[in-house]
C-alpha cells in the first residue's frame, strides 16, 4: 500500500466541552512523525474486522466526499459536523480527536475519517514554587493511542468510485447499543467483514459436520484451509468451494451447508478489502490446535496437509492420538 498524504486536519471532540473545536490550520505534513502517525492509522483500517461497501451514488454524502479536493478545509468541518450531530446523541460515546485526511493510495485519491478516543495516562509535570522546582505526577486524560494501534473508528473512501473500507463501534443511543457510523453518518449498508463471514461459515460447518459425525477439529481445519485457498485463488470467499473442500463427496451435507450459511447472513462472493490476501496469509495460513490435555500447537498449512509430518489417529477408546513425525530438531524457547 503506497500512501501519499496531501492534506490533513485535526479536530478535537470534547464531550464535556460541547461543540467540536475545529482547527483552522492544516497539520504540517512535512513533519515526519505526523506523516508516520497518520499513514499507520490509515493502513490499520484494513483488517479482518473491516467492512466494505459503496456510498449511494448522487447522495448527499457522495456529493460531500467528491467536494473534498476543491475545498478541503470546508469539507473537513462539514464532515465532522455531520458526524458529531449524530455522535453527540450517544450516552456513552467518549471524547476523541478526529483526523480528516486527503491522500493518494497507488495514485487513487481518497478521504480518511479517523476517530481516536482519549485514554488516561500518567505523566510528570515540572512546577516552580517558592521552595524550588517540584516534579509532580499528574493524569493526562486526552492521550491518543500509539501509531501501531488501529483507530477506534474510521473509514477510507475512494473519491472517484465511492467504495470504502470501514471499522466501527457500537455505542448506546436511547439505551440501545448499536452501530451508527455506516448507517446514519455515511448512509450505507456495508458488507460483513472477513471475520464475520468466516464465523458464520465455521459455525454452520461445525453444525452440519456433527450431523454426519465429522470431528469438529477436522471441520474447522478444512474451513480455514478452504478460506485460505479460495481467497488466494479468487480474492473472495465462495460458499460452494468451501462446501466442496469441507464435505467433499457428501452432496447432502454440501447442499445443507450452502443453504444455511445464506440464512445466517453470509454474503457469497462479497467484495473484500484491498489487503485481504495479506491478512488471510497471517490469519488463516496456520492451524492453531488446543488439545484436551493442555498441549497447544501452531501448525503451518503445508505441514498440516502432509501425513508424513503430522497424523491424527482415532483410537478404539474414542480418544485421539496426534503423531508428529520426521522432526529433525526441537527448539525450546523461553
């Protein structure tokens, strides 16, 4: 992901103080730590929990987003005002800083809305008194998360085609916890995240597997492998390919699986985020096994697939033996 920052504003949202404190001067993007901070925050929006979608063409929000390059200062305030009019209605949504950023990603012009909640942290305070210099311990209640942390909420929007990647949280509105950012601020219905889709697939596969007496560990392993393979092949998850991988020649199980995942809200071949292959490599390229005797193992897919390296044996008494084979060296790390 090649990001080039063009303009950025920082606006302060103090829930106790009332209305937002709008900055009238842009952030100095020639400062290395500011560039680094914003770039990392934008990159962190892409994760397995990220939702994707597209703004409604010719909507008020679409028009606002497309006005960003012409009058960025005015755009940044309008966007934050629209967001805050809804956000302030929440009983528990915290104070935060909001960054509005105009940037290019691989030459495509985009807008980012990044909300970073305040956290409490201790720091020192140097004061000069009659008795001399005194060093005090104080609490700072407006500390921002580090650059390695993802924003608490955020969205990046392609200005030309209006596609977006989104992370959002649920807050209380009239006593009801709900997401508000996608539905009320950006007037959109995003597609479920990679994590949400995989959870549906896993849960349904386990349920169908039990009906046909397939061990749960085997079903989960096949699901992870199928997700990894189909995303690397096509860039999407397809329920048909997952069914083929998990249930093989069992036509009844495959049909039942495909029908139920649709009922549970799975979106077949949904468009996924740009970095999906890299995320899939990290998240699904290994099998994480926890045995009932307390042993835990992380096994790369290529090893898990090879019976010459690992084998699961069903014993007559109903227990399972895990055989690890052909190991040349054992390293014990503290």
